């Protein structure tokens, strides 16, 4: 254990002791919400808060169904140095005419939701009403992937990053950056302008790999994709280098510069994120766009599987006791949620959850071994479709009705973002191994080859956040709340 790790542990203990003492007076649960790009973090938080404040239909959230929730409301967030989650602006987008999806998460943000409630029936006559502060911490999943770098040297990261870039599935989109590497002399001194060019080409490759039609996930450093307030910083101006010949390859000016900036990135970006936010979480939900990876095919699914393993491996999970709560609090409940369950028929929800469970099973077993409670489910924080049936010969086809987003296409038709459509997206494979082994593009049957999941516009809103009690339809948001916070109310 080096000095930096000792420092982290000491600060964790101090922070944990303060948090424990504060919870004795004002019970607080810190809920981490994360997920990779397009997973629906902003929508999830907005829908969760709206349903609790406006009294949404949440039959499987036991404190509400039992009539013990007195009220829920927003309060000033506890950490003044971090941006507030812009709940009101995101809600306005969803209630607009026409409605639109709010902007995605680009930096860390927080929101405090307080729930006043009566204790459960056994204690109702012996205790007055209570309150629970829920501090929601929203952060990009791409930043979470960086935690694995804390135990990785610059040279080890370079080898791994270069191997990925040269993989047959990525070499084409990484070609400009790889050509740049081939054209430089590792032993020469590079002007800062050329270093900036190399970092930009490396970032462009990472961005292209994350975008459609590829949608790959395991792409650290995460701040290259979600820089936040570090845009243009020298800490984001580095890139991997091929291994040199012996010790000489490790002592060139360029190698020294790249190694120094990589280590500065870990020290000043990754470590503070772990220390100030991640290590203080009590509960965690990881939102996963599993359908998007299915659309992109087998390489994207395998990449997502690797990324999820890295994410769960970063959690300090386990069952809390008095000592751990006092000195090193752990994440004792983790939920992996396959989002956009409204984009498939309800008969496929178990298959969607099964695929995500299969991709995370090894990491889940490790977390459960440490004492954490881990669940996987399919859900939609806001349901954008309705189910129906369409006659197709002798067998009726289950359909999804909604307004596809502008530019979405299926069967040669491109939608304009205004037209209602009834779509049969196809059936998910029964066996998750089949989905990982073949995927949409290499599926064995015609039905699977027609499988295509498109994105829909939000359902129509009504009124404004200030004057309307409108809540959004959902799929299993109440199950999510029951697992994440139900035991604390």
C-alpha cells in the first residue's frame, strides 16, 4: 500500500465518520445514479423525483402503497461546490408541446429529495413522523471506467489501449490516430501543437467508437468523452504510445511527457472523484442501454459486457455494520437496470433482464460474496409506447405504438418525428448466449434478422411543472424505488 492509498483510506475514514455522525441526527441516503451514454440517467432522476413529489402511481413501492408517505419535496443540496441537477429544466422539456428528451449528463450533479413518512405499522404509535434525505448523485458512467486506471501504469494502459485500437473491429475508425502514431519519431521532441493534434485524434477515435453504429462502451479515459470543466486542460492532452526498445523507449522526451500527464490525470481527476463522491455512496443504480448494444451487434455487446465488469469491479460493495458505516461505508445495494423496456413487448422484459444478468453475472457473484444485495431488472422510467396487436396473416403480431424520433428508420421508412406508428420490433433471443454469440446482424433466423429497436419521443405532457400534477407512465419504477430506498422508510 503506497502513501497515496494510505491518504485515500484516511480521508475515507474521516469522511465516513462525519457522515455517520450526521446520519444520527438527520438520516440520509446517498444514491448514486450512473450509466454509459444514452442509458437515460437524466430521465430516470427526473421521473423518480416527479413521481414522488406529485404522488405518482407506484403500487409496488410499499411505503406509498401503505399510505405512510406524508410528502416529498426538494431541498437545497448539501454540497455547495457541485452543480445542482437541473430538475425543473429537464421536467419542462418532458412537459413541453411537443415534448422532447432532456439533455444527457455531462458532469457530476446533485439533488436532495426529502421524504416525510410515518414509521411502519409496528412502530407507528410509538414514534412520530420521520424524514429521510435522499442525496441523488448523478455522474457519467464514462468517469466510472477511469477508476480501473488507478491501479494501472501508463505503459500498461498504453498496451491495452493500442491493442483495442488495432482490433479488426476498431482499426478503421482509429486509422487517423494510428497513422499519426506511425508518423512520429518517439525519440524526438514534439511541439505542443503536435501533442494537441495527437490527443485530438485519439479523442476523435474514442468519440467515433462510442457513436452509432458502433456504440462501444469500454473507452477510458472517460473525461476525454465527458471533459466537463477540464476541456482543453493539459491533463486531457495525452495519448498512448507504443512500447519502446528496452529502457531507452521509456526515457524519451515524449514518453516522459505522456506518462507525466497520465499520472497527473489520475492524481488530480480520477482520485478526487473517487474520494469526494464515489466512496461516499450508500446505494447505486447502473442504467444500461442493452437494446442499443443489441442493435450495434456482437462487438458492441461484448464491449458492454467488459465495461459493466469494470464498473462493478470499481464499487466498494458489501454489507455495512457499525464499524464500516463509521470508517469506510460501503455500497450495500446495487441495481443494474436495462432501460427502455418500453421499446420491446412486455413478453420480452424477462429476456432483456436475463441478457443483462448474464453479462454481469461474474461481477454480481463477487459483490454478493462481499455481502451486497444486487438485483437486475428491465425498466422504463418514462414509458413512451403503448402495446397493441396487428393482424399479419393467421398470427397477430404484438406491436408498440408511439412517435418515433426524427431520423429513426425501420423497413426502409424514415420517420419525421411527428407521425404515430405501430411497430413490431422483433423478438429478443430466448438464450442470452445466443445474443452474445450472434447478435442481430449474424442471427440465424429471419425473425431475429428483422430485430430492430428504434427510439421514441416522450409521451405527451400536460401543463407546466409549476401548475400541473401530471406524472409519467413507467415500467417498474416502483420496483426500483422499493429495492433502493424502501427498507429505509
